[in-house]
């Protein structure tokens, strides 16, 4: 499996094994817009009330545990790939943010998290004076 790592001024491909960083990984995108960072994550099986999102300084943390389906004693599988899966991801944000203004929304297993950038991190226009 090939993951693309996007860095501010360059793009490169990096091969990592499936399950890199400890087990199943939920697919996520983080994009930087002019005024905010936007994280989109596919989190099937995770309820919004079980999701813990924390921003401390420049570290964004997402944690949750999806419980496995209940099984009876007579349950016999031909194939079993779905298990209780933990989510524990951390990301370092490249610019200061306003954590108290962040907003999260979960719809049909898709999380959208919007984190506004701090004023000092936003681009500014500088006018040149003619002398």
C-alpha cells in the first residue's frame, strides 16, 4: 500500500506497510485552507459520543474505541475480519490555531473537523509604498 505524504512545498510518495503505526488505520485527509485546517475522517462503527478530540498546543489528538458486534455462544464464522477497532491518532499542526473555536460534525460515519488558524498564522497582504 502506498501513502502520499504532502508537505508544504513538495510532494513525495512513501511506502509504508498496511497497519503501519499499530493496527488498522482509519482513512483521513487534512487540508490547509487560508483561514483554517479541515480534517475529514471515515470512522465507520464509531459513534460521535465515543469520539474524543483534543488540541493541545500544536498537537491534534483523536481517540475512540469501536466495540465489536455482540456474539452468541453458537456463532460460527466462515470469515471474520471485523473486530473492535481502536482509534488513536495524533497530528502536529504546522501553524498556531484557535482550539476553542474548532467545530466537529459527524454524519454517516464521516467526521469533519474545522480548526481556525490563529491570526498570526494567516496570510497578510503588505502594501508597498511609493517614495
